[in-house]
């Protein structure tokens, strides 16, 4: 599969994960995101997850970040 197709697929999987499983009380960690991508046969480096969250926010999702211990991301307003 071409690289750009994998990238699009990766963004869709991450958006689906956030929309279905996250809110301000259920934060998805970077590790959980990487594990979900692995289940779909994709891999992601730590830095790419941060970039992907930025891309999803630019596309209009209200991606919120919680920093520090037990940090991660969630969807704010839907």
C-alpha cells in the first residue's frame, strides 16, 4: 500500500478511536493509540502521534490534550 494511503488510513483509525472511546473522563494515551494502530497492521512512532493529533485538529475535530502523567488526548465538543 502506498505511504499516503497508509497515512490516510492511520488518521481515520485514530479519529475513529477518539470519537468512539474518548471524552474528558476517558483519555486515550499515546501507547493505547500505538496499540490500536498495531491491531490494524500499522505502526507509528511517538512523534508521529503528536503530529497526527495536530492534523486531526486542523481537519476540524476538537482534539484536546491532557499533559503529564496519565496524559493523552480526547474529543471535546462533538
